[in-house]
């Protein structure tokens, strides 16, 4: 079992002015493997925050703990000043989540799924019906509203899950790989929706492997590798004079050598 007690004495205090998301000393191990190694992170309210890292870096585990889906071994998380693990219901009311790989109730139609998400949030039926109509139209799913989610394509499933995350107009939106399998036109529409949401005072955290997308879309970014935050700040602060992709490769250890693949050359 991994011992995280060393982090307990060095965990900084929560910020005086509540951030949209504040993480202090967050840690998680699976057996002897430390997936997240005592990270600290502040996501400013009103920011479009990108979380990037290689496969197995701890991004999804960190977001799962930060949003109340996975209990941490150590550390604390606050959403707009509300302790996520001490006041789970209050904190979760402030968040909209699009987890990666979580199964939906796919024997419901798209319209039924988003309606169900709204009713679970305690919203009245008239408000839910109005918002479901608006969301399905904005995400180009209106014509498939009556289709079972199990029959949706991967991109459509991602969009209907986003609609379910948005239905209650949360203050913080946490999206794990939201553009995976989504076609370019839909991706552009989603970016417009998210930028409007941030402009109106919301906060978005997006995890993605696509550096160019994060560089164009986000104003803040954190680079995570081996369960540790390697760099965090505004996009310009993190990338410096490089592209975000080049800075990312530099931080996480550089490119692999390909000299052993001469046999792959055809001429």
C-alpha cells in the first residue's frame, strides 16, 4: 500500500478567494502504484482550463476524485469553496460532469436521458422540457431525440452526455475528452457553446490529448505526468516561446528514438 502521509505536512491551505476548483495534496494509489501523487491545483473562476498529459498520467483519476466519483487516499478538493467530500450533495449541485467511459442509461431515448438528468437535479418538468428542446437543437440531436441512446454513434453519445451535464446550468463544467469521436462541425458547435458558457461566468475544465485544440480553446492549462503537475498557469506562461505541443513533449520527457525502424522505409 502506498504511503501518502508525507504529503499531509506539506499541503498548502485552501485559497482565501474560492477558486472554481481548488485541489490540495490529492493522492490515490491502486495497490503499490501511485496514480496521483499529492497534486495541488487552482482553477480560476471564469476560466477555460485545459488538463493535458500522456496516457496513464493520472488525469482521469484526478478528475474523478475532484468531482466526487472516486474517493481519494489523501487530500482535499473545494468547488467554489465547498468541500467536495465533506458536503458532497452541495458540491455536486455546482458541477456538470462528462466522465470518460462511464456508461449511460442507453435504453432511454436521447430526449428521455436528458430529461431524466434534469429531473434528478430537482428541476421542474416545464423548465426541463424547455431546456431539453434547446440543448438537443444546439447539439444537432433534435431529429434523433426519440432514438435509443444504445443506437447512437460514438459522437452522438458524447453529445447527449454533454447535454445531460449542461441541463442544470452548473457553475463548473468538467469534461473528460469531450471531443473524442465528435465530427468537426459538431466540435465547432460545442466549442461555441462552451465559450458562450465561460463568457457568461461559467468555468470549464477539459481534459484532452489534442494540444492544438487546447492551445486554441483554453486560456489556462496544466500539464500532468506520472500523477504530478509539471506546469500550470495561463497557456502563454506554460508554453513560453514554444508551441504547447513542443512544451508538453519537453516536459514529459521528449520523443522516443526511431533509429531502430530502418526496415520500415520503403526506399
